[in-house]
């Protein structure tokens, strides 16, 4: 994960044009690895899926953070990233209580992979639709 995050700084990409496309692609890869872990009983395939998920997720977070930081002034970094971390922690807590906790759905591990894979599929769809719209609107100008 850290190697992929470091690689972002060395890749020459127009992030304004293809940033959301990259977010969509890596979200789709995360969804695919989670679905792999749901639909297989092979432990080695699950380990491979986890490695792919973790590397893509770290890259996804790095790209998203970069996309946010580009549009901020230096004085707003702490406020924005502190707020983002708070909201992410709140969403993660709610999702964990709903999916994992016995007071919520109390789902088994395999079903959790299915739920989280579906979540990343929706996110990938949103980013891919937005990126296609952005690319088409830029090309038509």
C-alpha cells in the first residue's frame, strides 16, 4: 500500500482530467477483490484479494486526499482533513454497528465481504459516471 501511494507522486497524470476516473477504477478493483473473498473458499485467493484490496485502498485514499488538497489553501488543511477523518470514523462506526454488531444485522464474514463489495461497487459507479461526464464535457469544449 505504501509503495503504491509513493508511486502517485512520480506518475505524470493530469489529475483534473483523470482523477475521478482513477478513483472509479481503484474502487472497482477494491469491489472485485472483496467479491473474490466472498465467492471463494480458497485461503490463498483470499490472501491475494486482501493484498490487492489493501494496496488499491491506500492508493485510493492517497488520490482522494490529493484531489482535495489541490483546491485548498494551506490554512484550511487541518480543518478539512480533521473534519474528513471525523466523518469517516463516524460512517465506519455506523456501518460496523449495522453490519457486524449483534445489535445490528450480525452478519457472518462472507456476507460482510458481499456488503462491502457492493458498497465499493456503488462508489465506483458514481466516480466512473462523474469521470465520463467530466471527460466528455472537456472534450466537447
